[in-house]
DNA sequence: TCTGGGGTCCTAGGACCC
DNA sequence: TCTGGGGTCCTAGGACCC
C-alpha cells in the first residue's frame, strides 16, 4: 500500500477585522474602511437610526492601520501604515476602532467550523491556521478526472463551513507543506482556493518575489535584492554554497531549501506560551524627569496588566524585563531573572524598576513595556517541600 | 506624515561549572 | 605564567510574523 500523500492547508481569513466590522455595519460594504487607532472614533447612532462614521481625514495621532478593506487597499492603504499617511491617501475612508473581543469571538467560530471537518489544526494567530488534511477521510481519493479531487473537495467544504458559521470568506492554500501552503493561500485571495503539488513549483512559485516566503522579511529581502535575486526562482538557481557564504550556515541552508519549496515542519496542535508582555506608546514623548509622575503611573499599570494576564491564564515567570523606545525610535531592553517564578504585580513592578535603573534616560521616551518570560504553569508549581 | 501591540526564534558574548 | 573543551544559563539585540 502506498504511503498517503501529505496534504497541508493554510487558511487565511480575508481582511479579517474589516470583514467582521462589515457584518456589524453592512451599510459600509464596498466602501473604503480602515480599522485602527484608539477608541475615540466610535460610530455615532443618529436619531433617525442611521450611523455617522468617523472619516480618516484630519486624523491626528500615532495609530497605524490594523486592517483595511479591499476598497481602501485600492487607494494604496495597507496594514502597518501610519493613520496620518493613510488619511492623505484615502481621506474619505471610514475609520473604525479595533474591537478585539469581537474578532476573538469570530476567530473561535471559524476555527470550530474547520475542526468539525479536520481536527488537526495549528493556531497561527487570530485569523489564520494550518490544517493537516493528510488523514482526513477522502483526502487521498481522486474525483472524476482530478487526481487530487478528494482534497480539493475537502478544502471547498471547509470554506463553506467557515462561511455558514461566520458569514466570512477565507482563502486556502493546499500543498504538500506549510511553506508552500502559506504562499498558495495568497495566490487566489480573496475567497480563494489554490492547490499545488511539487510539479507546480517552477511555474507558480518561482516567479514570485522573494518576500512571498514566510521568513524573508524586509532585511533579508533587501539583501537578496542587492545581490540581484528578485524572485524565488532566482534564489533557487544559486548554488547552495553561495547562499551559505552570503547568509551563514543556518539561514543560508534554509534559503536554499525554502526556494526549492522544501519544508518538513509538522502541524503543531499545541504550544505553551514563552512570554507575556504589555506595552504602550505615549500620545506624546515623555521625559523621565519632567514627566516622572505620569511615567510611574503607566509603569505600574503595565506591571499590573501583565500580572493580570499571567494570573488569568495560570502562568508564572522568572524573567522580568522592560522595553523602552526613545524619541529617535531606538529600542532597548533590560531583563533580570528572579529566584521565584511569579505572577505578582508588585514583584514584577519591583524587578522591572530595577531593570529601568540600568538604562540611560536622558532621551525622551515614546514607548514603555513590561514583559515576563521563562513561563511555567502556575498549577505545576507545588508548594515548597518542608 | 514617522513608524501599534503582542508574540517567537536566533545569535552572541560572558559567567560559571565540570 | 600561557592558559582545553563542552555545556548551560543569563542578558541584549534583532529579524520576523500576525
């Protein structure tokens, strides 16, 4: 009997936050809508029952675009962009505040809808997952003239189940591995389904820009570009030794494998958190001396928030650290390891305060964060033996 | 018009230990 | 003085992702 062909799906919700907002405000369908910024732009319910929405025009502040509808993307607005810049490109776009609770609700719903059909799921955040379809009944069967018809039908069924459970569309890539599926889910977006095998790598993957690979970010992308290697195929055409020479043993070898579409990572259905943190960017830059009272209040609140997160989720941690960002955007971190793992707000605040003393605070600050790492489950922490 | 917040993983040097 | 070799922990920074 033949070994089953490995089928991994990557499912990505289409413009997730924006699409959830459109369910709530269907009158915005087709309009440019941007999600992001603070809480000061809630829609206003007018006496005649209609709503008045905030527009992007005139936005002042440090927010960024979290998600934009496809109509807003047509104006050159995309996630990560500063809202001030987005306002120049699409002043008429509707601006909505982020409502993470609502998105988490829909996240649970779409994941449950997938799990009904295919239970081996790896969480990759609020709006995407990997699914191992290999052992799902029917996935190995042909259908009519289509040798991979079974797995294609399964992917369509998953899309339909997600849509009926949430009213939302998603895009799915189905391929032999996570790396290729992640790329494939983008190929047909929105509401897409792309099924690829090794035989399609040369025609469908190699023409894509290097940045399409998950793991090649702005820095590596620029370095590859400087070498004249623009597409994945360009990288795949380089001798392995040359990649090792330019990018080191580890990353170079990975680049070689990835460009050939090879990846044997498993779908991981459970993972434990490594760290938890809270951070905040101030509305204006603060100075350690002149704004001391305000900073102290924020610092303590961050410690309390992390402590609350840890306690709610049942974790304690030994590494307590801070993160500072200065007005020149330079970022520094300091951390220390404490003897007893803790989730206690005052213990965290105390250690974080010691970390802060190790930093030169002559520049003004734009961000402050508190982090607890080296986590373990609080329940596993037995009381000290006699 | 400067660039959010929450994460993971990797690297690298020094301390410390055997 | 003339100094191995590993292993692990701690700390800082950086790349990358959603």
